[in-house]
């Protein structure tokens, strides 16, 4: 299937998952009051949602080879939909974490790898694939950017619970379209699955991010968790290397990490989503908690980022045919860094509208580099490894989202005594990340657009 409707369920799936990662940012006060918890409790649910995605993306990406891409896609949609309904009905923080953080996070980890695998399998030529990735990436970027706007409007007009019902409704629409999808590769139920590798990879990421979250509260515990998380991830690599030496199939092939271009592309993806989700989390929290703006008032400001991401993401599909992918990624980080500096400068200026120019520039920067980063990574491997690299790619991206919210929450915790000071310090960290992304992207090979290989 490669007709005009092929991309509809794939792009909508990426949209709603990215939307879920940011729409709660503008509902912090409303949700905390209604559920009898604190703003920090809602922020924890957001971070756990992103962390669940990151921890399960690699194991579930590999599962597509066993169950098939379409089956995993539909299964993920079902799990996500159940989680959205539970979140809408939750009487307290506990059920919200189960529905939103666990079930929606797990559902996302199941359905997102098939999106990128199917795009790679459906479109063989680099230009067609670039356009397809451009639309999917645009949908993801717009979902993340419109999450605050749409979520804020629904929260103010109806209730924050209706925002989760909106997600469930979109899931139903996606399922209707997805039923017509064809899986280009047959499922292989006899294929071995590395259960221990899945536990080690997911567990290591969870423990490591938990260490970041604990830094401002229990520094000693944080150090222990960070070391333990890094140790578990190291043990994971020892384990998969051992399986390979024995001629058995691991969760991830170590060959994936020997491709220099892919490694650099993965790093840029991590930084991109760290910046996008970190900025969304920081600005939303600052406007609501410090300046006491409502959900809809906060959401409206993010329209600027939405416009920027939509415009540059859609243009990226055409630009990739004219401009080297390294150039697009590098320019994207530079522009995003400029936008982050603008947000840093307006931190002490009264009102919300001064944030709009910075958000617009950030949207333009992030949007222009999402597509080439994904294309660089996916196109570096053949069809047989698309399940593995897609899961790894999405895991790295969502880990960046988790890092963004966790780092911002931690820095804000340090600056709690001086609320404006916490904002400035967190934004400075994000400026450094943007600079780091520019440096990393500078090491990507400078190939002409027509020299970029497609996966075969």
C-alpha cells in the first residue's frame, strides 16, 4: 500500500503521541487541584510517560520482527486508547500514572517503531522517503507544539479530562485508516526474542533518568542511581556482545553502533527532542506556576512554535533535495540556539507575548532538522535491520524528551527559592545543549542531496 492515504494513519499516530508528550504542560494547575495532588506530581507523570516510551522503544521495536509491523501498530493503538480513557476517568494521581505514564507510554513504544519502519519500506527512493519523513516529522513536531494550544483550549472550554478523550477519539480514527495498511515483510513468530536484553536496556534507562530526577532532592541517592543506571546499560552491551559471539540474535546488533553517520544522527535526534520538550516544559511551567496564566493563555503563546515547526518541517522535505542534510541539521541547531537565547532574555519581562518571537524561531529551527536527522539514521541500514534501528532511533529521541523534562525539573528544583532564577538557569542549560547539537552535527559527512543512499 502506497496510495494517497498511506501516510494518514502513520502521520496521525506520530501527531497524537507527540501531542500527549506536551499537552499536559499547560494543565498543571487544573489537574493538580482536581486530583488533590501537587504540580510536581503532574510533572512526574509527564516525565514517567516520556521515560516509559524511551525504555520500551527498543524492546518493542525488535518485537515488530516477531509479530509484524501492522500487528504491533494496531496493538499499540489499542493499549494507548485504553490508557487515554483511564486517564480521563482517573480520580487521583495513581490511576493517572497507570493510564497516562504506563499504558499510553507503552502503547506509544509499540506503535511508533512501525511508523518509521513502514515509511522506510514503502518509499525506496531518497526523495520520496524524505517527503514522507517530512510529513511524519512535521506531524510529530506540530503535535508537540500544538499540545499546549489544543490542550489548553480543551481544558479551559471543557475540562482537562476531555483532552484525554480527544486522544482516544483520534486513536479510533487512526485504527480505521490503519486497517487498510499492508505489511511489506512477513512476521516471524519463530524468531528468538532477547528477553534479558529487553529488561537490561529498559531498566538501565529508567534507573539513570530516576537519578537525574533525584539530584535536587536526595543528591547521594541520585549519584547511586546514575552509577547503577550506567552500569546496567553497560551490562546490557556486555550481554548482547556475548550473544553475538555465541551466534545467537540479541535485542540489538552491536553493528548498529559501528556506523559513524548513524551514531551522529542519533545524537542530533536526542538533542532535538531534549530541546523541544525541555523548552515546552520550562516555558509552560514558568507561565502557569510563576506568572499564574491559565491553560488557554499559556497554550496560545505556543502557537508561534506551532507555526514555525509546521512551516519548516514541510519545507524540509523539499530542501533535502537541494541542500545537504548536514547543513540543514547544523542550521537548525543554530536557529534553535538563537531562539533559546531570545527566551532567556525575556525571562524577566512582564507579560506572555514577549515569549512568542523566541518560540517562533525555535519552531523554525527544530522543524528544519527533524526530517534530515531521521532520514540520515534510517537510510544508513538495509531493510533487514529497520526494526532494530527504528526502535533504537525512537528510543534515543524519546530519551531526549525524558532528559529534557527531567533536567528542567531538576534545575527548577534547585532554583525553587528564586523562581525567576530557576527559569534563567534552566534556559542556560538548554542554550548549551543547542550549541552542543550544532557541534555534533558539524561532524556529519557533507554529501550532495543526490548522493544520500536509500535503504535497500
